[in-house]
C-alpha cells in the first residue's frame, strides 16, 4: 500500500480540504474514507465492519461509534438533525455499556439522518453525485449537510456500532465555549429550514430535542395527527424515495 501526503494552503475550510483531497486522489475508488487526525483506532476490524455495510447498494454513507479519550463515554452515535435547533450527536457523554440508555440503538446497525465526518465512509459515486462537500459551509455542519444531500439522492446513511474508535475531539484546533462557527450554523439552518421544521424522521417525536440521552418531552405533546413516512424502493438500484403523507384534514 502507498501513502500520498498532500499539502493544502489557504484559510481553513474543512469542506474545501476534503474536496481537494478527493480530487487529488483521482478515480478508481469505490469508497472514500474521511478520517480526522484526532481519531484513534483501539481495536482491529473497524474498517471491515464499516465496509461490510457500505457495500450494500442502497447505503451511501457509514459512520462509527466514537468514544471520548476515557474510552467509557460516547462522543458520537449518529447525528440527530434538529437537536438544539440545528444538529447534535446522539448519546454524548453516555457511559457505555454501563448506562442502559436506549441500549438497542448502540448494538445494531441503524439508519440515521447523518453521521460525523470525523470518521465517515462514503460511496465514491454518491460523493460525485452530490458534488462533494458544500464549501460555503466551511467548518460546522458540513458533514451533516453532506449526509442530508446524499440521503436526498435515495441513499441510506448508517451508523455502525461495531466500528468503535476514540475521537480526541477538537484536539488540534481547540475547543470553544461559544458557537465557533456562527456563519456556518446560520447557513445550515437556512438551507435546511424545512427539514428542521418537520424534525428528524429517525428520532421519536416524543423525545426532547434539547438533550442527547433520549429523555421524554416534559410536558409530552399529545395529538391525533399522523404524518406517515412512505418509503419506495427502486428494485434495480436499491435506492429509496421517501415521501410524507399529509395529516388528515380536520
């Protein structure tokens, strides 16, 4: 195996850097793996577990279960779109497996709206079809935007809990107590305002959008309107087309 090191110069733009790397890598690849420099592999086989899911024809993106450096608390188990008004990781600071919060979600491959690009496997044809990362979203939410656009093309986004690694979050660039990328956040909210208004289709509407540990809303909203998610699959390609039924008229 060969390794090619590329030098990127200019203002830090996570989206542009990843697009640049893919362009320089050239063609001939079935998948691209995006991996931050603060990801630490702690057990063998993680890439194979991601690839076994990613090779399915209807899967466009695969993410992994990421832990904080203590290797006990979760940092990422998929992304909920709409949480905290934009998007946030499922399970942040859940002690796994000791803390039995939604344990079935942590043990099986499951479909989500998005995963973090700190470690993200994507089909090459899916990446080309959406023209890669949106470079107008320089740092924050570019990965969520990518996942949503891939999903719009009929591909599924899967979080694989069988690929487990450590993410030394923001180890290189540092952390911030305020939104470090307000422009990106505002652009993301504007671009996906309709999706944010409806809510994440993979998140129970009875759970709070202001917590990452799946607490029930207090008070719990009750109603009789049903909004069904209708999925149609193309048997030739395996891709899906999703529509939502309108609530019944009063």
